[in-house]
């Protein structure tokens, strides 16, 4: 009887969470006893937490919940848009860093929700920047608009840089969408 009584109490803590005190242990317990409807509130709390030293436990709990009720139907996400905006961060000519803002919209036409990881990499820059991945929940028939920001340092010897934009379903090693784009210099 313990699991039946405790899950409602744990879910109540997600309604008005104290982000500082919402522990990884609560996320782990919800991951063991809950269902896929618990993923969006857990994801929101995890993103709001300042100290994410137990990220693997949070992600593991959400992955377990997602896979408990994942549909076996084919995943066909639609990339509705991908916009790349650059701004120069400094007026000093010797500092060549550029701020990048990737804005995108993804649609899920399936009859079941999907839990995804979105990542972007820039190549042919001084450091081949990897942008911190984003984790998103897209409801059945829904869409999500989001953005990713980074600072890049264009290489002087390259006339183009390459962007690789990938989307993975959580728990699957192969990307379900991969867009590559070459961007010419100079960009302002």
C-alpha cells in the first residue's frame, strides 16, 4: 500500500515546488512509481533548479517515466523553422566573438507525446563550440518553440562555418532529425 499512498503526496510537491529544496530523491521516487504525465513537471523543476549536481538521476527518472508509456508508433517530428541570428559582442576589432541565437520550432504530429534532446554544434570555428543541449517535452499533436544561445569565435582562415543541429528521442542513440547548414562570412 505504500506506493499508492506516497505517489499522490510526491505529486503534490510538484504542484508548488520549493525549487531549492526539491531533492533528487523525490525525482527518483516519482521516476520509479509515476507515469509519463509526471515528466513535464519534473522537467520544469529540473530546469529551474540552480544546482543540478544530480542531473543524471533527474534525467534517468524522466527517461524511465517516458519509456513506461512510450508508443511503438513511428516518430516523425517536423522541423518547422530554424533561424540563426548573430550579434557582435564587442566594438573592439581584436575581439571577434559572436553571440549566436538559434531559434527553432518543432512539431510532433504523432498521437503520443515525445521527450527529446536538442543539440547544436558549430564547426570551423576556433574552438568548435558545442551548445549546451536542451531537453523538451512535446505533447501529442503539439509543437514547441525554443532557442539556444552561445558565444562562438570564428576562425580567420575559414570562409564558412558549419552548424549541425540534431534531435534525439530520449533513450535512443541515433538522432531522429539532423540538419546541417553552412554559413558564409562575414556575418553581422
